[in-house]
C-alpha cells in the first residue's frame, strides 16, 4: 500500500513452493498414500476361501488400499503443482483456535482400550463400549439413548460381518449365545 512503509509484495517463501516438505498438505498426502501401501502390503498374504459371490476377505481391504493409494498420489500431485487446503468456512469454527489435544488423547485412549478389550470381551461388548465412549466423549446429551444405540450398532455390525460376510469376529463373553 502506498504510504504504509512497505516496499512492495513480499517475496514468495519456500513454504509457498510445491516442494517444501513442511507443508501440512503434502505431509497428509504422503501419509494417506503410505497408509494405502501399508493396507495393500498387509493384505498380500491373506489367503482364505471366497464367499459364494466370489468375494474373499481380501476384497474390501485391497479396494480400500488402492483407493487410499490413489487419493494420496493425486493429492500429492495437486499439492506439488501449487494446490493447498482451503481454510474452514463454517461459521461455527475458529480456524485460529488451538487443537483440543485433551479430546484427541481421550479418543485415542478409547480406541486403544477397544483394541485391548476386543479379544477378551468380544466384538459386541467391546464395540458397544467403543461406540458409547466416543458418543459421550464427543458430547452425547442422552447417555441412555447413546448406550442403547451403541449396543444396537455393535450387534448389527457383528451380525453383518459374521453372518452376512462370513468374517469371524471374536465373540468373547457372548460365545455360544450368538
């Protein structure tokens, strides 16, 4: 602006170029592509009989792995060519506000607890605890309704995988009942 003491436009910093590895968009793109590669590598040695539809236990993980890999590569190419994430435009979000690391830690603890409890308790009980814990953590107003919905969701997901897709999930304490 004339008269404000500035000497003109600022030179473009390294953060504005496409090859700066500190750009969060590029890091995210590489994480997504890496996750896709990890999923594909993890499913490479899975061998089991396929279902009557010809879909085995590798079908969906391979599909998800390929999708993650393609999305990560396309996103990285976009970022390298100068693309960047748009700022949040919601009227309820303050983009300058710091992250709520306490909630992130609590949600992470709930997922880790689920991972540790799914074998001894079984999918239905551990899943219900996961869904209920996340609902309460993220602000569910009616805890009784959240608990009932958590039980319904975990039971339906168990039945869909075990009965519908033929994938074995741990029954835990409910083995023999379901």
